[in-house]
C-alpha cells in the first residue's frame, strides 16, 4: 500500500504476540527514513471474520503515514489480500475501524472511495473490449475528465511504466502478460490517487503452479493473519522478533544486512599495485602472490591481476602490460558502496582482495578479508549501540518514566 508522492518510509505499528505460527504476517518498510506527514491509513483493532468462523485478519493495529510505502509479506492465506481489500471496501471489516486521512471509510460512498484509491491485482483485470489507452483512462473518465485529456494521460503513463505509447490503440489480448501487468499499474496511477494498493501485481505463475497454490489455500482451514514484526529492512535483518521472522527473511540475513553499512570506515592497504609500465622484476621483488596492474601512476584505473607464478621465468625487463592478466572482477566505490559490495568484490577477485576505487574509478586501495571483517564488526557494534540508545530514549520519553516517577 503506497502513498507515492514521497519516497521516504518510517516504521510504526503494533505486534500481537498471539499467532498461528504457520501463517504469521511480516510487515516491512520499502525504504528507511524519518517520520514525516500525517497518518494516511490507520487500522484500529481491525478483524475480518467470515460467517463460517474463519478469521482472515485478527485485531490488526497499523498506521501508514502519508507519502510512505508499506509492504505486507507473508505466506499464502495469512491475510495480505484481505487487508488490502478492506481499505477500498471490496471486503468489509467485521470489527474495528479503518481511517483514511482521519475519516472512517464506512462513512464514505464505496464507489467514490474506490475511485480515489489505485488498485492493481495479480491478473491485471483489464477490460478486453477496450483499447489500452481507454483501459488506463477508465478512472479519470469516471471522475469527469474529458476523454481527450484522459487518453493523453494514458499515453504519458505508458511511457512512465516502460511501454511504447504506440501500444495505446491495441487491445489487451495483443500484449504479453508482462505488458498487461504494466498497463494495470498505469491504470491504477491514472487519476493520481493518494493511495495505491498492489496485490502481488507482478507474480507470473504458470497454470500448474497456480493450481498448486489454489490447493494450498483450500488446505488452510484456519487462515489467521497476525502482525509478527514491523520494522525497517535493516532491523528485520538485524533483529528478527523470533525464529519465525528469522526463518522468513532467510538464513543469509547477516550478509544482506551488510547492504546497510557504508564503506567509509573501511581500512585499505596501499598495495601491491603497479602500473602497466612496471617491469616483471619490480613485480617479483614485491614478494606478493598477486599484483594489481593499473593503467599508470597518474591514472591508476585497474587493468587486471597478475599471479606471481606467472611471472616466474619471464625476462625481468619485460613490462607488465605485455603479460596476460586475469580479470579483476568488480570494484567498489569507497564511501558510497556498502560493505556487502566490498565483500562481493573480494569474493569474486582471483586474488581474494577487494579493489576500492574513488568516484573516478581510480584505485584508492585494497581490502583484505580481515579488514572487511573488522569493518563489519565495527559497523554492527556502532549500529547496536545506536539502537540501544534509541530504545533508552524511547523509554525515557514514556509518561511516568522521568525523574521523580513513582516506583
């Protein structure tokens, strides 16, 4: 669910500790950032219970700020689609309230409410008898736009979603499945709605897999959606609330967490780095198992790695540029790229060394696995200390926790 006029996201919400382990719901923010804007969507104790007693969503408390992007992630049957469909009243909540900009959606006309909310579904839902531009222009026309203006908006959005405007006069059956999905996104954006709901819009499954998923849904006798954890991606990876969340985000979460740590504090080694005009004798003299060859001393852009055993027996006066070098893999930009990018550069390097470069692609230094490990440990310790301080500050800010508070 998206208020897409801004792109910064904060985390907020509540966690219900009572859950069915197989079908818990994990919520994560698409971007990290500070709080800003008013609450656009608010769930207050929302439950959806069907006549047969099935509980699809249980006592959900959630706040989505204006201009933020919220992602619902969870296994099939945990209540993601139901949660989305309750916002535009395609499904009515059994208990609790849903507020849009502070107003209870139950007090609004359902048709008018839906015209102000973009909605993208898995199967696109395009009208087969309408052209692509008229499909996209559907809501603007319903809202009173002139047809010419609505079609112009449609052609503009075709470009926005990466499609050729020449497709405007075609019909859905003349497009591929991926193109149809993009048209569905464009249609949802056509009237510039403050809220965009997207229900797995890019899931491309073949009939066999689709049948298997349907059977799995039927097998879920007691679907039960409960909020397991709400946090930024970095916190979901660093501190999952329990084993369920840890398993859901994956066993490699430690590696993926490195994407959130910059390489500013990474120590770099100066060598072994030699220009192409250096001699084989100079390279052998370093005593290093690998030599990084760069274009020149004034232009130290990497050319490749030379193993010392390849230099054995060669004429000492020969130049390094005349010796076949191994590809250097890829580099990382010091200060801009993450520690994960630096680690990946080291793993892919034949020398096991990550090449750090400046903004112009010139070699700034080399990083060993030991240096990377030290940088990772320091970054994690600094982040953990910051999180601990924020938790202390939050506790101190709670009513009754200041000096003189009753024990």
